């Protein structure tokens, strides 16, 4: 420490005294300089794990210290006990335990955060010593805190005991002990439940128990049930929790305790206890209704959590109790009430979303029974699921335009995600209800669209369409006899709202496969899609729908091709869509053009891309700047997305199955592929662009993407371009090596290296790239090694050590002489890659690395071991598990 009170940076300043720790804490909390704060935090973390921590931690707990300092002392104690238990001599266990008991008693009337930290420290000690050294840990804790004395009142002692008993299972859950040890301690804790349960029950049932005590009892129960204590043994306590629910102060903790108790996987074994809980849950319905009427979202949310926890975790066990079927059906209807709770999610309610997983679970459990029992259950529950569909579609409805406009962007996004969850649920429910569900939706949509007497809201229409879309997106509806009628109804909809128009578009898109089998309907829906394409508010829905139609129905689209291209070209020229939608639109056009004759493809390509080529020529002449860079990348992206899907090679394979005119089955004409023709025409222009932008990795990546996507699509049809592209790639890579150029080279080598005609240019390219790679390693390998060593020394997550070991293995295998020099130079620096490693340990690490040129697994073990040494974790129980 420096005399100014600020922490020094030199290693010899690590003087971990009480005074210095207090200065460090003051610097951490009150110094306005962020660098000083960070320095203090780093120093304090070192202090906490230092041997001197045993001396200063007790002094920091002195009553005359402020809570922040006391808290650090308690945290240091916990760190030493939990992470460095092996450093504590066994003859010190009893003294340490006594001191902790004493400190907890002192702080039982003091700072709550310090008390909790001390309890966690004693809990860690108990976990490290049970069952052998401290077999009766919990009874002793109870006895110590029930004894009079020490000037501490009974209520404070009781709360301290409950805090200790609460953190004991929590500390177990987060402790880093080996698996075999974890099993031993879990068993020991399970046996201690016999001492805890009666105490909690007594305190909860005592009429004069303060609210704070009862709340702590409920928290303690929540903590212990997570250890899978048998539900039958906590049955009485769980029932007592229900009596606490009417008390607003205890409601939240009581809900948590009940939910935790009945959600444990092991609890399904105790069917009799579960059956007793069903009427307890049903008895909450009146409280639930009152909460909903009064707009009490917290209460309705809590009660719903209880009902869902029982239903979701135990639906199969309760379904099997056929003599109690009415009770379970009542519980299902209670959950249905929660699903349909009034109000719009997430503004007026947040409860309904909790129930969705239950409906999946119940359906799975019903469908898992044998056919005979399944038929019985379906008789009861199919009507329930039809009701569920109505409820979900009602919940999916948008609010009024005025109300929706008042929502925040975050609320709108939550509502969107909620509707996606509803969509997923409807798709799943379809597996149970089948075609009858589509017919049901169709009839309802037909009624509201043909009812001339009573106009329906657009929200109602949109929700029903959304139901159709949800199912058609993932389920094969080609056999359904209601789809032709549905398309007829779509044309009757008065689309006067963006949300409704969006859903109409997405519904058409979901029916793209059906349209491919019924192409006569294309003339009805395409005008809707092309009209929507010009509306920026419908950008995502209209473009994605057109892309689906062009992909699925391309062999039936030639009669409409010129119109689709014309509209698309106009839309693109107006620049009303965002970049990603422009790319999708080009992919749609690629699918569309793939089904045309080559002459028509070239004609349409000319009209489509000529404006962009002209624009690119103009940009190529300009001095590079950020604005024209974005324009260049955009144009190159349009071309690469177009070439991604423009594939005439599949015409012969697929057109035979098409219902389109026989002319489309004509053989492909000889000559270059249309994509190759275009690429050859613009090749010189692309080279000009590259000559000015070769230093920019994003522009190079965009150029490479055009050829990479073309090669992937065309494969051997790309052959006419191999020679000139290989030459260009060689020039690019030898000037400035770029990852995108390397990826494209790999693809070219993979496809064309075995072809005699293309072997010379491919070989020349391969030789050039590999020689450049060697130079890159020679010039930058030392920097790479230093970065890897820094990461191993503690600069990166331990989960990445295997990847860093692979880098070292490759360097050792291919650059051994250089690695020998680089390792020696890098590790000479004092304190690198960690202040915790000695010169001898670094020398050993170097020798191990340089010896290992064959066994990659051994290299990974060497790196794992060294990173633990660097982090001060070597030899700990956690390290033993990490190295397994």
C-alpha cells in the first residue's frame, strides 16, 4: 500500500494488513476514479484468498467497524472455508466452529447482510465436516440457538437459527465438491430433515409467532425441499403454507414454498399426498377470482403458479387415479381460467403465459396411454382442448388501435413473443384435434366474414387467421378440404390494418406448399402479395411470402414471371425495404428465374441487375469513403443472394413432377450457365472494385460471397470461371491475406482439384496460399503465442482451454524451431502469464509443450493443468473435477 492510501501496483505491495484492507475497501466504495476502483477490487480479491486473511477477517468483524468492512471479513471467512478447506488443520475445526457460532450470535441483532455471510461460512464448515466429523450438525445448531444467554433476545436468536438453516441447503447446491462427496453430504442433510421439520412446523403454527419469523420459516422450507426431502414427510408443513396464503405479508414466500415442494421430481411418488393437495389448490379459486376482479396481479399470478405446478408436474400421476377424475378435471378447468385470465398480456396481466407448458404436458400424458385408455381420456379432454383453442385465440387478439399505440416497444415485443408461444401451442394441440380443428376455425372465420348484420372487429378476424397460419406453417395441410374456401375468404377480408395485412401475408406464405399442388389458385393470391410488396410496413411479411411462393411454386410461375420481376425491380429501386428484406427478395427472384428458359433468364437478369452494375461502375470510380463502401457492399450482397438460389440444373430433375405445361421439361441448352455469363460480364468491374478496396475485409468478404455462393449452387457448371477466379484469388491473397478469400480457395480446391482441365490453376492457387500462410505465421506467430499464453494464464474462460491447446499443438507440429524461441522469449517476462507461477513451473510447462508433437489429448491435459496453476486452483477439489 502507498502512504497516500491508494493501492500500489507492485507485487511487493501485497501487505494484507487490517489497515490496508480497510483502505482498499474505502477506495473500492468511495474513490470516484474507475481505474482505482478496479485496482482496489483486484487487490482485495487477492487479499481474500491470502494466508493473512485468517488474521484480518476476525479483526474486520469488530463491532466498531462499519457493515461494509464487516461484510468483507465475513466473506473472506467463507472464501477460506469453502475454497481452501484443505489448508485448515483438523485440530482447528472445533475452534473455528465455536468462533463462528459466537460471531453469528453477536450479529443476530446487527447487520443482516453480515449475519447471512457468517451463516453461509458456518454452513460451508458443516458441509465439509458432515457426516464423519460433525454428525449432528443441525441438532447442535438448534440447541445452541435455543439456549438463553449472551444478551441476545429470543426472537433474534430464532431468526439467526432460521437464517443458518436456510443457507445450509443453498450452500450445498452451489458448493464445488466432488460427485461422490456430494452424494454423501446430500444423504446426511436428508437425515437432518427430521430435526428441521418439527421446528418449522412448531414456529409456523404458533399463534404468537411474529410475521418475520413465519416468513423466514417459509423461506427455510423452500430451501430444504430443493434437497428432494420426501413430500410425504413435509406434507403437514406444505398444508400449513396454504393457511399462510391469505396473509399478504406471507403470500409470496408461501407460494414459493408450495411450488418448490410440489415441483420436486421425487414428489410424484407420493400420490396420496398429491391427492390431498388437489382440494387445497381448488380451495384457492375464490381468492383467485377476487384477485382478478380487483386487478391484483401478484395474487392471481401466485395462485396460478401453484395450480400449474401441481398440474404440470403430476398430470400423469393424477390422470391415473381414475376414481378421482373429477377433482383433476376441476384443476384443469382452474388452469384454463388462468390461461384465459382477462386483460392483454403483458400490460394487464402476466399470468396466462405460465400455463402454456401445462397444456403440452397434459396432451403428452394423455397420448402416452394405450389406445383403450387414451380413447377414454380423449372423450373427456378433447372438448377441453377445443375450449383451449378459443381461449388462446382470444388471448392472441390485438388490443384496440388506440391502446396498442400507447404500449411501449418492450411491451409490444413481449406481446409478439407471447403470440409466438400461443402459435406453438396451437400447432401442438393440432396433433390431438386433427382436421376437425381446421374445420372449426374455418367455420368461425366464415361466419364473421359473411355476417352482413353484425360487423366483426379486425382483431377477431386476425386472431382466427393467426390460428390457421400457426398450424399451416408446420403441419402438412395439403389434404385439408377447407383450404380452397379459406383462400376464398382471404379475398373477402377488408384489409384496413397493418397487423391484419401482415397475418394475411404470413397465412398465404404458410400455404405455399399447398399452392404448389393447386397452382390454379396462384392467380388469386399473387396480386395480394405483389400489392403488399410496395408497402414498407408489410416488408417482412410480403417479401418472405413471395420468397416461399417462388421457392415452392417456381415451375408454375413463368406466366407471372415478368410481372413479379417488374414489381420487384420497382420496389428495389424505391429503396423502401431494409437490407435484409432486399436480400430475401433477390433470393425469391433467383428461385423464380431458375424455372425459365435460359434466354428468358438472361433477359430478366439484364433488366434486373443492369441498374446496379451501372451504379457499381460509378462507385468504383469514386474515392473510397464510408458512404460508398456501404453502397458497394449492398450491391454485391444483392448479386450474391440472387446467385444463391438461381439454379437451372434442377429443372430436369423437378419439372417432371410439376403440373405446369410440358414446355418446361425441355432439355437445357448447351453453353455457359446464365450466372456464369453474368459473372464473366462483371468480372473486370469486380476487379476494379477490389483494386481500390483490397484493404477492407468487409468489401473483400462481399466480393468473395458472390463467387462462393455461385460455386455452391453451380458446382461443376462454374468451370468456365475457374481459371480467372483462381488468378484473381491468388493476387488478392498474396497482397493482403483475408479469411474470406481463404474460405473461397478451400471451396474451389474441394470441387475442382481432381479435374484435369482445372488442376494447373487450382494447384498454382494452392501453392501460393500455403506459402503466404507460412509467411503470416512467421511474421505474426509470436503475437499469436503471446495471446494464447495470456488466455491460458487467466485471461479467458477455462472452457476454452482445449481450443488453445489445439493452437499450441499445431504450432509445435508445424513450426517447432520458431515455437522453441517464441516460448522462451514470451515466458521470460516476470509475472507472465500469471503472477502465481514460478520460473521453474514455466520451464516445466515449456518442456512439456515442446515434447508433445503426437498426442493432442496429452497437450490438452498439459494446458488444463497449467491454467489451474496460473489461477491458483491447482490441487483443489474443484481442480480434480475440472481435469477429469
